[in-house]
């Protein structure tokens, strides 16, 4: 790096900043440094940097990737923020298993990571002491109603779910079912928001709450509609914990001859696949998963460069995106 700095006529710190935090140097200066790097064939020495900084230059990202609908959008945000730096990422799927999470945390800690981004540690109290003693920055992508162990970023799922059900109520739906499931904090908060909205309207009925489990989300959504047609035909709307469940409900309604949104209103959750669609077929709660991942990575970068640690979780906005499934 010293050779790059000498040839470019800048300090080694400026070279490091151009690589790690390009937004802090001018485009002209960064291009000048990159040209020198290309000319002399400089390759960052990650091993030496790990010894100097006491970390490996790798950020571990632990999440129930297969279980969390839309997580790849958050992963995209993480990768985009780290792309122009010398930080690399390693992703690991912990499922929804506390023991697996603990095993992977210990594995990564042995490698002296630059930081760890966690999606579900709040679910496993047994792992909290392990997290607090890591010695590296930790960011949780989380429900912001809880206090992060170190740093956190996310949304308030209870408020988002309540807003979704209030949207259904505003469209004239009154017998609104919930299709959800899971014992994680997000699922619990979404149920609470659903319950809040209907209880305030005097319409909450526990018989309208259904747990999704077992088969694929699309199949679960379709099965719910088939069952409702037999047991609770009076239900006129369904709020789903994710968009794949909602699409299953949508397809199931078509198969049994229910008109959407006239006979059945449907609202999903996450909204990332419909945010940029001009005429979305599905109403959904838009969760800024890309921004969540990007911000989590940004918090790691700020800590590494400036030692800055937000004192509380950063709360991002959600939005109700109205689609054809409730537009009546």
C-alpha cells in the first residue's frame, strides 16, 4: 500500500480510505489511485491487515436463509455496501436452531471476523452471553421493539401488521383471517398487530387465526382457501405473514371460483417483489430488506473506520403497497 501511496502522491491512509470507503474521497482521486493499483498489480494483503487490525477482514452473515422469505434482498444490500471495500462476506444458514447458531458463531469467532451480522439471535436467549463477548461489532437485523445486544436495524412489525389490517378494514373487509405461524419475534409481533387492529374495531375472532406449517408457502396458502370454503365461508379477507403465502391464497381463490378482491381481499408481507411493479397484483407490506442489509453493512463499516456505535436500533420505514388484491 505504501508503494501505491507514493506513486499516487497521497498518504497510505488515503489509499486505504479509497478502497474501504470510496464515498469519502473524490471520484477523480479514487480513479487516480485505482490506476496506480492496476499499473503495479497491487493486491491487498489480507493476512497482514488481519494481524495489524486484529481481524480477518471478513464479516460473517448468519441468517435462516432458507426459512426467511426475501432474505436474498437483504443479502444483496450487504454485498453492495461491502463491494467497494476490502471487506469480504461469508454467509451461513443457521435455520431456526439455537445450537447451530452457537456452533457457527464460535466457528467464525475463531477466525477473528471484522464483524458479524445476525438475523435471528434475539430468538435464542441462550446465545446472548456468547454474542456480548465476541469482541467485534455485531449488527442484528431485527424487530426494533427489542433492544439490540450491540447494534441493530429493522422495522416495527407490530405497527406494520396493524397498518396492513387497517388497510383491509378501510376497504370494507370485516371478517379478516390471519395466515402466519412461527414463534420468532417477527411472527409474534405481526400477530399482535393483526390483533390490535381488529380488537380496536371490535372484530377480533381467534377462530380466524391459522398457522402455516409443513408444505411450501404456496401450497399452504391454497390449502387455507380450500379449508375456508368448507369451514368458514364467511371470511372475506386474509392477511398473510409473507407474499408467498398470499400468492398461494390468491391461486387457491381462483381455483374455487372466488373473485379477488370482490369476494376475498388478500394482503401479503415483504412486498419486495412488487415494489417497482406499476400495477401490482398483490397488496403487501413493503419491508425495505435491501436497505436493511445495506444499513447493517454500513454500521459495520462505520465502526471499523470511526469506532461509531449507535446506541439504539435504527428503525426503517415500512409502506403499504396497494395492489389489485384489495383495490375495490
